[in-house]
RNA sequence: GCACGCGUGGCCAAAACGGCAAAGGCGCCGGUCUUAGAAACCGGAUAUUGAAGGUUCGAAUCCUUCCGCGUGUACCA
C-alpha cells in the first residue's frame, strides 16, 4: 500500500474564489479532525426533549470496556451511526447514546493477575475506548454516557433490587454452582469446562449455595405472548430462539399411586409421598407406559432412603455423583438407572408399573418424574432397550383409524413419536391422538388423578455472583431480624475503595470487615451484609432508560424522560445476545411497567442483529491446549481459490487453521485505531458497511478497504473539479438538493444532464428504501454508481450549460447528504463546499434529498421482445405505452417476424414497462 | 439428532411481484504517466446463478430430491 493519506495531512489548501477553500487532494485526517472538533464544539449530537420534531431513539448494545475497540464494535457502531444520521437527515430528533458495561470479571482478573485496581483499570479503558470511538466520528451524545461501575448508576441496580424484593420478585434459594475445592471459588460454566478448574486445573465439583434469584418466571406468559407486538421488527430467528428458550409446553399432570412390592411393608418415613405426579405432553400414550422414571433427587425416593435396598441407594448415589460432574456440552450421556422396587399404579389401566430412577430425568423440569413409554418416545425407547423393559405400541399409523385396533402392531425398530390412532388403549381404541389427549385429560381431571398442565423451560434468573467487581446486593443479615433489605436512603451500598483481590476464597467482599459488618436497618443491632454482587446482566437490563435522564440522583429515570424517548426505536447488536440479555431487558421493562415508571410492555421496537467479524487463525493444539500464532509468523500455502492448504510456524511446526471471532489473543484481530490512522475513519466505516450484509458473518479481508479510499478520493476529485462552477450557484438561502427548484429542462438541455438527473433521483430512491430496511451495503454500491455517473458527464465545468451545472450540483449535493451516514466527515466537507456554509449539516437543518419520480423516469425505455421466451428483438417505447401498442410494435418488428412467420400465435404476454413475449406454435 | 438459514465470475456481494443481455467493490489484464516499479487515472475481460428434476410463455427467484456450508439447540417428558 502506498503513502498513507495521514502522512500527507496538514497541507494547507490554496485560497480560491470559493466560499469554502478546498484542498485538491483528499486528506482524511485533516477533514476528520476538523469535523470532530466542530461537532464537539457545537454539541451537534446532544439530544434534547425541547423539539417539535418526532423523536427517534437509536441504540447500540452496551460495550464492555476491555481496553480496546475491536472490529465487531466498529461494525456495530458504524451501522448504528448510519441509522442515527439517516434519521437526523429525515427530520427526527435523534437520541444516540453510548455507555459502558463496566462491571464484570475481566477487571477482577486483571486485579488478580497484575495487582491493578479494578476501578482504575476500568476507567483507563473507558478513556481509551472513548477516544477510539471519537476518532471514528460516531455521532454520540457524549453528555449522556453512563458506566455501570460508578455508584451513581449501580445505586439504582440496588434500588430496583429492593423494589423487586418488596414485590416478591427477588428471593433466596439453595442451588448448585460449579465449585473448585482447591481454590475455594465458584466458577462459571465456561470456567469449569471439561470438568477442570480453569485456574488450578483440579476437578470441579458442584456445591449447594444460597443464591439470589429474580422471578423471571412470573412473567413467562408475557415474555412469550408480548412477542407478537414486536415480531415484525425483530429477526425471526431471535423470536424463535426466545420462544424455544422460554419453552412453553402444554400437556397434563397425572398422579400415579405408589405401592410397595408384595410381601414388603412400606417402611417409608412418615409423610413420604404416596403418589408420583408426572408431566406428559402425550397422555394419549399412557397405556403404553412400562415404568415410572423419576429423577434421583425426587422426594419419592429421597424420602424412602431408609427403606430402599442398599444396592438401590448405592446406585442412586452414583447417579447423583455422576450428575454433579460438569461435562462438555457435546458429550452424550449414556442412559443409566435402577429399579427402586416401588410400584406405581397406572390410573387408566390399573397396571402396576415399576418405579425407576433414571439419570435422564431432571428434577427441575416438569415434576421430576415421567411415565416411560418406550414405543413412542426416543429417550424411553433407549432406556427400555438398555434395561430390557417391555415395549408396547399403543399408537398406530393414522390410516389405521377404524381398523382392527386391538391387533398387535408391527414390530417397531425405533420409537414411533408421531401422532396417530390409539390401539391397546381400552375405551380409547381407534381414537385419534388429538382427540384422546383432550378426552383422557378430562377423564383424569374428573376422576381426581390429573389435570391440564403447562410447563416451561425458563428458569428464574440467578443473579448472585461471588465476585468483587459488581453491584453489591443491598441485603443485610441480622441475627434478630433475619434477612433485612437495606434502607433506600442508605443506597448505594458502595464497594470498598480498594481491597486485596487474590482470586481465592469466597466473595472477596466477605473478607472486608468494614464492608461486612454493619448495623441492621431494622433493629440497629449488629448485622452482616450480603457479600455477593449482582450479575452484570442486571446493569444492561435497564441502561437504555438511564440514557434518557443520565444525571438523575433521585431516581433511575424520570418517567417523563422515559416517556418521551423510550421505547427504543432501533436496537442494533450482536446475535450472541439474542436470548439472555434480551430476555432480561424485556423482563426488567415489565417490572418497570408494574412499578409505574413506563407505560409500555416492550423496550425495543426494532432489533437488528449483526453477524460476527471473523478472521483466520493459526494454532498448535498438539499439547491439548490451543496456542495461537500471529499470521505474520506463519507460512501459509493456499490453493488457487485462496483456501489454505497448509500452514507452518517459522520453526517448521505444522499448524492448524480455522476461522474464528476476531480477538487479540488469537492473533487475528485488527486494531481499528491503526486502520483509522492509515485509511481514515470514513474509509474504514464505508468499507465495514460495504463488505457484507450486516446480518452476515464478515470474514475479514483487508484488501478491499483501498476501494473505499479510492471511492472517497474519486468523489473528492469530482467536487474539486466542479467547485468553481458550483460555488457560483452557492448563494441560495436554503441549501437543498430538492428538485422542485429547477425548471424542467429546456428542449435544448443536454441528454447527458438529463441522464445524470435521472441517475441522481433513481439513486435517492434506492438508498432511501435500503436505509429504511436496514441494508447498509447496497447504498454504498449505489453511491459508487452515482459517482461513476457524475464522472461520465464529460462537460467541461468552465463551459457547461446551466442545465449541466445544475445536474452536477444536484448530484453532488445529494451524494454528500446520502454519504453522511457512512462517511460523515467527508460528507460534511463536501456539503460545505457545495453550500458555502461551514457550520455543518446539523446546524443547517440539512435534509435527505427528496426523490422526484418524474425525474427518475426515463422518457424512452427499451422493451425486450421475446419469442417463446427467447430474446429476439428490442423496441424503444415511451414508458407509458399501452399494451396494445407494444404488441403491435412487437408483431411488426422484422426480427420478430422472422420467428413468427408461418407459425400460429398462441398468446402474447405484455409486462407493462418490462417486456413483450410472443408464444408461437 | 432436531430446527433454521445459505450456495451467484478467482473473492465479497446486488438483483420488489417469477420478466431485458445477472449491479457495485476487490482482484486480474491492457493503456496513460514514469528511468523502472508503486500509486493515481483511463479502458477491458471474466457467470450455462451448488447438482438433478418439476411448475411456467418465462426461474438466481417457486416446488421436490440430493450435495456442500453455516448458525442455534439438545435427555425439557
């Protein structure tokens, strides 16, 4: 690559007879610095509620301040800025804020590894990244920045927690966490992957810990049903994933009575349940049940521990122990279980079924017990095969309706899980599954051993983290009063300024006595604080409300500010947050609605999920752990398609390669700062938007970025070439590319000028439509085409006709305005030259150019003529020529008659304005 | 396994409702300039739209099957 533009920056432009002087060459850095300063000085992007324009809230997902921006951020924020600029130019009062998800583990890890202060580390990172974003020229309202780790923000995490505590939405419960005995630390699932502690390498166990939960499940139906209101504005796959995640499943509960095997007394503890309730979605298969299978933790077995045979108890203990081991997601667990000796009576058939403990039944879903119907459920099939349990088919193919229902069906070689017709099912023989489900549930209900039931996959949200760098949970434990919420006036419960974080032990806060020891808010006696902190998803559940009222010390947000700006009109972010963050944020909004803070159900009207930015990685995993190599240190062989054949390290070690999410540690990261330094912010942003559709994965390939630079340079050159001719017309009071202010072309007006105006207006239409539908790559292509069209006009600026100058002016001014969302600095500069005002588009209330259909229309169009679908000729016709006229012209055409002579014309198809097709035989 | 999505020149990609000879960029080739190269500029070539069937006057677009790739998810009863 050649001499970087930046090194040439700073050359002063020569004074010319134009209102705004212009360098002959495009100096990215000079222009970018100029406009970044102007925008900051004029507070161009600071939003205010004092406006008579309609509001538009453009939001991008809250970044974690890791220290450096990566290309995924650049992609996300460039896209957001396209929307923000577009809406601004469309006359909206735009709110476009940014902030920091600044609580979380990396800061704590840095503290452990390098002994730095997490607060200082975090603040320094925020500084760095803010600078990077500013150099990219993203049009944020910096005055509204929030950062989760600052007490003025997390105060309200705590406020919300207390409110939820009052509402019964926050509660404490014992649950299992990954636990490293050696380090005495809880671990997230990722940190415990493979069953080994990521820090010390010792096996991880599970441990029961008291944890705080937020009752997301009390909003399950709303979370599910309210999606109907936002469905149109959200990607289908996100909607689907949320539905799956919530996992509503409709079926029935059925109670089975427990009896001990013949000859044995029931030695169960007093109060041991004598029924087992199962959940099933297929009650129609109940005559095929061969066993009841319960989870190892099910009360029906735990309460009978004393009476169960020793080998049964041993096996149950083994299953429990096995289930406590963390395992890889991919690993398939073999079915295991044991017959407890208990019997359960099928309330439909009266049959006594064995009660098994099975490792595939989960205690925390449904009732922790299932009826095993091997003929019609794959898991039960597998279980029955392994333990040689009987398999009885009770559902037959649908066409068997009214046939011989009692006949033994064909021997099955796999579970038949479809709906069908009941057989071997007594009274219900011959009925369809759907009918039987309904009737059997009603029957169970009527006879008191069952009911209609709906279960969900969604669990409550565990927010406790045994960590330092998070928002303290505002709860106090008092020997006299028990669990006591902190008083509102005592918020925020502040993190201690500096503590030693070693990475071992329980929550680091537990060792800070000034923090732990406190007075009970209730009785003022000695008490201890909760030392767990909140999940950082808490912070990101409501930050977008804080932006609307960021300085408020008394409330999370003023309802009036929230009412003005929210809900968010357009949200843009990574696909990876499709489920968790977006469910939590939706939940939080519903809680805020119930608190009367907002009046709507859903926080994000429209959502766009962008694809990841990925790059090639090279690594050696022969040691079991991946060691990454920088691409510069790798010798790569490629085939003619560019696919990698082999890669070797400089010392000759053969390396594996892959395409992975960009990151510094993997050596495939691109530093946005470096890119901005070399190519400029505008070119970088254009390239990132142009390279691939926003929702696709973007495989990083830097080669293309020079095309973006060339495009900007070409536009610049065109503006420079025409600057004198344009400036002579730059004295209008209202700068505008609107078309109505120029009379229609005189008959003598050149065809070239007419063509350019047509291209301009066609481009306006295209770009407008693309931006409305959130396509960012095609508008860039359209701008390139428009710029090519300007270049195609051969007229000399000095001698051009008035029509031609007007057409060029309209094209360039439109181009500048439409370029603003992608390359705002260059666009502002060009706009200044064209309009003679150096105050910027915002101050000038610049508007997106308006499309004029009359100008976009060609006066004559070419109509292809096909014979039997094959192109044979073309006609020139007016765009509104009648079908009859076109048909006549086509049939008279010589090239057409060659193919139609002597044949019978079967029919003629005319697509108005498009083509004529003559079908002959 | 299940669900969803995608296959268009060497590469990234565009083409309302099925309707012209399938955009744009990168790369490539040639030219101008230059001692030469690079950059820049100008010009040019390059596609039976993954495969096979089907529907239709007409298919990149709709349907079926297959092949390849990607994403999500998994004992959820």
